[in-house]
């Protein structure tokens, strides 16, 4: 029954699957309004080695209809109404900025018929619009006056706040579509009175972009097709799957996986993973980590190999990290990915036999 189920569902994944010649593709796809000079590239690679994956890449750039955010959503769909109550405090001992988000009131209804929204609050410390700068509250459903009482924390020196702007926005969470923008507040922190730690109400606004332009954002599509010559773990072969993160994000939202291909040392996955909300500066600091695992139902999955695509500079957003360690063909592929838009690039990369991964192998 299991075999019949696998055959019936071959190529059917939660994310889009594409039937084609076995290769892996990367694509950043432009979608809305104007085109931006958002660099993405592809490379034709050939490398030797007993274990390798075949890769094909494509990336283009887009401008999305949103405010200063690192994820896509519907911006300007609803009229902006209501207020948000929050307070700021700096923890001198822990070198932390604390944003106490209390509640909202009189939000615009995303569901006009039922007069309700499923709202959450999101913050950034501008000009950093990366995922590292993003914080979010929980989602409060079916209300126009949600209560959060949450503290969002940023580890940052107080002197660095002089060059920062706190961007706080409210969004409706749509489980089956794009999130809807409900308003925002921008606070310039170099003139902030840090003795003021009381909760205050702020009107939600449609704030103009600070540079007069909407930030470009795009998607990365990773099409995983084949792996070859995997080392057999058991006499029947390997029950393998591919796992992907785009570092530094190691959250569940960043983790995507293919289906398990059973008893095959040359598996064909034919699976596409989609990551959205990327801007040019994000890709300069990011790393695409792809790893292959042998699936173990009742024990820990076994690592079979992996690759990392990045600039290999050893640092991300000014901090030393061990995963920004791409070398040789990995760097060359990633650079081409970021240089030429609107092209498909194919490459073959050898799997690293050892790699300190960001993932929990049991997941």
C-alpha cells in the first residue's frame, strides 16, 4: 500500500512540482509593476565526484506592492484606520531594545462581510529590511481590536539606535492568499526620549516610502530534480530526501523538503521550493543550504551530503558565521545567480561528505 501511495503521489508536493529533464533550478521571479535591476543568475557547472546533484538556476527581479517589508503582501488594498498601543524601553544591562506591543483598536476589516480581521504586528529596525531585523507577534483572529501584550526584542547597542528607525506595521493574516496591510508607524530613534516608557496610542498610517520608491522584492524558486551515486545505507539502497534552508533563517518557515524517494541511489525528486520576499541586500548576506538525508522512520535521519551556495565571505550582516563557507564552484554558481537576470543556469555540484548543518536531522 505504501508503494502504491508513493507511486500515485510521485511529483505531487505541497509546493509546485514541474516535470522536465532532471535538473535543479533556482529562479527569482518578477511579478508586479516595474522591473528592477535585481541581480540573479545561473551557471552551467560540471564537477567530478562520486556523489553530486544536478542543478539548474534562474532568477529575475521584481517590485512588489508593499511597504518596507521583507515579505510579500497586499499593500493599499484596504483603507487605513485604527490605532496601535505600544511602548519602547532600552535594557542597559542586556543591551536590548524592547518593543512592548500592547493592543490595537478600530482596525480596518479584511473580511468586510463579517467585519473582522486576523491581525498581527510586525517590526523592523530600518534601514535593515532583512529577515534578521523582522519581529512578529502572534495572530489574533476574528477581531478588530486585538490584544497582544507581547515584548519584541532586539539585541543592539544603544549607540547604534541613533541611526535606526523603528517601523511597526499591522497586517491581516490570510491563510490562503496574500497578507493584507492594515497600517504602520515609523519612529525615528535618534530623537526618542528613553525616559518615556509608558504605553501610548499611535494612529496607523499609510506612510510614504522613505526614499520615495517601493523596495524591490522577489522570489527564489529552487527546482530539485536529481541526485546521483548516493552511498547505499542498506542493502536495498537509500530512502533519501532533500532539505533546504535559506540561511540565516533557520525557522520552520525557512525549512522545505522534498518527498522521500525509496530504495534508490540515483533518486529523482522533481520538486520545486519557493521562497518569497527577497531583496538585493538579502541575497548578499544569505546562503542557500541544500542537504540530502537518508530517512529513518524510528531513529535519527542520516546525513548523506550537502552543498551551500553563497559568497563564502564568512560573515552575514556584519557577524562571523560558520555557514558562509561556500567554495569554488558553489561560489561561482551563486555569483552567476546574482549577476544575470532572466536566464536559466545549469550546474552539477559534488556533495560535501561532512557539513555542520543548521537543521535538526530528526525533522
